[in-house]
């Protein structure tokens, strides 16, 4: 008999699983979607023109995203350009940001949990984030929102230290908020900052007098980091700065339409984080004044309100919302009843098995021409495309499939 795995898993197993999620899909392919092409095009223009202040794509100024992700993409593209094509090397930035998000949400769950639930909460936070469909879809694309997700996880990881080490935690929290602002939308860092400020009055463990060093350090660090690029852009070109500021605060769509779009998108994008978060909020409702529950819950609520009011033109904007949602879900995981846990587990196993089986069927059809109808459908989608067998990739995929089966059938709850 093969040895059985027990839950919660060891940190080493968690790290291996996170690496297996991140590594495949980063390199070895051309540009995927529009956002992928835009981000890598901006990074390539920065590398060629040596201009890190004004983002440009195809010769046109692009001020719809702050440039933190592109700076990292440029660095990776130039650092590993000797071994990979520029776009493949630049996309490694996505893997780094996703890995940072996993590690930081793991730390946040571990340090912000009761002593007897640390391993459960930390693993649950990471797995909830890793298993959210929105991140599964976008984790291997060149998206600035991945940098914002990592920064939000870093900010949440700094909060458990706000009492023991207020100044250091405040600096780390402020830097993370500033980096989140330099990555993508301002909604995520603003919502978290407001939630922490309100928690000073609502949570007994945080009081204004004791929290003053933390708040002052956080405010100073957030302003310095967050204002660095806008100030540089203002000095470089007041016209570009005014254009960026207009884009930053512009509203898109009516609130009712935005709410409808949010519900239809978030229902699949944040699965299974949102039902687990709702369960955590309900099961721990008598402990709402604890900061570990109050902050992620209020952050999630504020982000939803701001998304509805200001508009959510793309589902990628919801990626930073996964950080507080996963942390809230993790705190209620140890209260989940065994029957509900088993039902959710097998639902995920069966869904993943069906989807993966369809992927394997499509791969076989493209490679061998059988089944004929499926092969012809792929031929109509991509005329002239010829699938070539790649033995190493196939062996790696089979190994992952065998490992998945082992996890499914040899894990003890």
C-alpha cells in the first residue's frame, strides 16, 4: 500500500503543489490574449526605448495601467533574454508575483489564526486562492493585476504584527499598499486601508493610541511609494499626467449594470472562495470584532461596492479581491462540517476530472485525428495548425495526472 497523505499538509507539500501550479504555462508559447499582448508589448517598448516612466505599446502611450508589473517584466526579459525569447522571459514576472501571493497569504493565514488552527488556516488560505477559477484562468498571463494581488497579500500578512512590531509592520503595510496602487486599480488598496482604519475603532485589540505608530508609518510609506511614479510622470509630462488622472477616476457604466456584471462574473471567477467565505462569516458571526475577521470581511465588502459604483470593465480587475476573500474563507474552514467538506471536495474532484478528460480528448484528437468530429472542429478554429508530439511535455503531463490521482485516492481527512 502506498503511504497516505494527511490534512492539513506539510509546508513542503504545499510548496511543491504551488510550484506545480505556477510553472507549467509560463513559457513555451506565443502571446495568448489581448491583455497578455498589451502588457508584454509595453515591457518590450520599455526595454527598447529605455523609458520606464511613460508606458507605450505599438508607439502609442498607454496610461490605463500603472507600470509596476511592466518594470518587473522588463527586468526578467533582460535578465533571462539570453536563454528565452523576450516575451517568455518577461512573463516570468507573473510566476514570481503569483508565488509571492501564495507565500504571503500563507503567512497571513498562519500568523492571524489561533494557535490550534494555524496549519489548517494557512493551508486553507493558500489552497482557496490557488483553486479560485479566476486565478486558474489568469495566473499564467502577463497581467498587472497579479502584482496587485501579491501586494494585497503582503499587506494582509503585515497586519498580524501591528501590535508586537507596530513601526515595522506599518512600514511593510504601507509599502504593500503603495505597490498595490502602482500595480493596478486604486480600489483594492483604498478598500484595505479604510477597513484597517475602521478596525481601529471596532476591534478591541486595536486602539487608536496603541496603533498610532503603525498608522503613521503606514501612511508615510504608502504615500512615498504610491506617489513615486505619478510624481515622475508629472515632472516628465504634465499632459500625460492629466490624462492618467482622468483615466484613473473615470467611472464606467451605470451601477445597476455594473452590479449585474459583477454578479455574473464573480459567481464563477471567485468560486469556491465566495461560498467558503460566506460560511466563514456565518459560522464565526459572534466573533466579528476580531481583526482577523473584521478586516478581510470589510475589505471585501468595500471592494464590491467600489467596483459596482466605478465599474468593472474587465474580469481581471477582480483578481486582487481574491486576497481578502481567501483569508476570510480560511478562518472558517475548521468549522466546516465533515459532510459539507466531503461534498465540496468530491464536487471539485469530479468537475476537475471531467474538464481534464475533455482536455486530454482534445489533445488526442489534434494529435491523431481521432475522434474525427473533434479534430475537424479544431481544424476550423485554427486552419493550418499541425500538432507535433513533444515527448517531455507529454511525460510531464502524465506524471501530473498520476500524482493527482494519488492525491485524490490517498488523502485522509
